[in-house]
C-alpha cells in the first residue's frame, strides 16, 4: 500500500554579501571584481594594501612558489564553458580584485637543504619521519618570526620528497604500545614517577600523525599564519581545479590571513554572535574515549575565533557531550570573547551543534545566556541526512535554498543544489540536505534557515559560491585535527586564520 504525504516547502533567495563601498552581490568573485574587498566606513580604502610573504621550502619548491605568486599578480583565464562558475582571475594587484599587492623580499626566503631533507626521509618510523619533516619548516618559521618586520603570511612550499614520503595527503592512525597504555592508566590512578620529583626527565616522543596538522599546530606560537602548497600542486602533477580557480582560492586565503575581510554578511542583525560547538578526539593519549570541546565564534564581519573547552564524555547516543558546568563555561567564554572583540555583549546568540543537546548541556548554555541577559537566542542541531528529494522532469537537481518542513522542529535545508545564478549544479553527486532539528529558543525556523544559508558563503579558505555547512561547523574537523596534535596544556592561537 502506497502512502502519499505532502510537506510545506519554501524557497530562500540566495543571500547577498557586502563588499567595498557597501557594494552588494550574491557572488563572491563578482563582488570582489566589481567593488573590491569590504572595508569599514571609517576606512577610505581596503586594508591591507600590501601583503609581505615569506617562503620556506627546498630550492625547487621555492622557485615554483615564486613563479606561482608572480603568475597570480596577472590575469589568468577561466573556463569558457561556464564563465559564471569559472570566471577569469583579474590579477592580485593594486588595480584589480583585492586592491592589494604581493611582495616577497629575498630576506624572507628560507631554503631547506637537500641534505636535511634526505636525512629526514630516511627515518624508518613514519610518525617520527612526519614529525621531523614538519620540524624542518617549524624551525624556519621561528627564524622568520624573529625578523623585523616579519612576514604577514608564510608560504610553506612542501618539497617533492617530503610530500611523497611523509603522507602529506592524509593522516596516520596513532598507535600506542602496551607500556604507553599501562603508564597512562597508572597516572590516572595517582601513580607518581621519578621525573615528577626532578629525578631524570620525562621521556618525550617526537611523533606526529599528520604533516600539515603538526606543522600548523607547532608553529602557532610564533604568531604568523601559514599557507601550505604541495609540490604536486605547483607542478600540476595531479587532478586540480583550473588555474584561475586556484588563483582565486589562494588569493582570498592570503588576504584573510594577512588581516583583511574580503566581504561580510548582508541583512543580518549586527549584534549577533554565531557559535559552532564540536568535539575532537585527543590523539596524544592512549585513552580511546577522550574528547575535547571546541567553540568557533563568528560575527557578521567574519571574524573567526577558536576557543578550546573542557573534556567531554560519550553518552548513550555514542556522541561526546559536555557536563552542565563545562557547557556554561564554554558559552560564557564565547560571550566574553565576543564582547572584547566587538566592544559590547551580543543581543542575539545562535549555537550550532551536530548532535542533540542533552539536558545538562541545555541548562549550562541557558545559564550563560541568562547571566548576560541576552534577549534573543537559539540552540540548533544541524547534521547530514541520507534523505534525497528529486525533481520530476528537470535537467538539474533540486534548487539550493529549498527549505522543507517535515514536522514541528524537523526541517530540511538544501545548502547545495542547482543554482539559478550559476546556470548549473556544480556538485559531483546527488545533493543531500542538512537536517535542522531540536531548535530551542523563540527564533523563527525560516529566519534560522536563511542565516544558515548565508553562513555557507563565509568560507575564506576558498572562493566557492557556497559550501555545504555553515562556517560555524564547516571547519570543525580541521580545527579539531590541528588541536588533536597538541598537548592539552599547550596555549593556542584563537584567530581562525591559524587553522585554515
């Protein structure tokens, strides 16, 4: 027996972004070309006007990186088959796009010798090899950080042999010995060791499980954001996006890391604080169920701030969750950080999470909201779903911006899909919606959906027309992966540009 059900369905127009001189566009690339990057009304021109770059790598990689940077200063043709999706790159210079120029002084270039690289890649243990390879770059980052003035961004051009021998394409799984686990369990039970009393030194293993994460994590303390480029990318040895698209992505990332704001959200209440809460698994411990919370804070201007919370425990749903006290502390820190950044407490706060809120988390978050007397708030669960919806007799899939009410407090939002402006669907497979549920607070679900759709356009790690997840959750995995390579007590940079 077949059952037919109908659902309420809405279409949300593509959100606009604001660029230089308050110019508006729904397309990041078109907006930058027409108006330049966003700048505050008090600023006559966008900032920065010049980005000073450092470069680290072996001789071949540094030479290729210099050639790529020079290429990005000039026009690069896009694809003719769809100029809306693959437009020309006009060039990164004072006259075009970002109204900014790139500079690479010879004094900020560091060559890693072939001998050092050969010695590293000969190391048998893969974890030690990855650690030492990243350390070659970390040492040079430290050297560049001591120069005055130091570079705004450092390009780490990964050598061909390090890319091949250190698994730059993916992370290795941590493995702990029986002794590692025994020592960890003994410490949990209060067992002391001789090094605790100053006798001998606690043995430190120089291991890393991912080149990129280890390099970015251990370089944070020097206060200069990094941009990694693989040798295979510079040589175009693998399947890549077209050169114009790569230039767009490279440029917007550099501009943001150097302190600029390419664009900001339009039609969003100014005093809104967006928070994404996620968790990462601690990798430097043999304890398999140890997770730590992180919060990613974003404002309408696009400032991204990362805060590390307390440990979480796995609940019945096999998802990590915070205690009431830890939830309260985390959101209170978010509000305080927002107040320091903006100069006032938020009037609205919106929290995104990929798992349902436990009663303890709900009470903790509400306590922080009530303490600061924030009048408007919402706690929202956003996750992926296997549901698919098809359009009959249509060439392209369902439209991005389609919002469907399944039941009270259960909605589907298509943040990917066919786009009228692009005249196509740019994805590789059938688009799937985000499942929005468990909305707590008094906010209108349609307004929440519009904001989520807008936040999918705030990814400054690339210049795609949209991303699937809102920026509050888009980078949770990458941030967590970098923090997972660090000791829990190690201080971290809070600005999001250090994690991109």
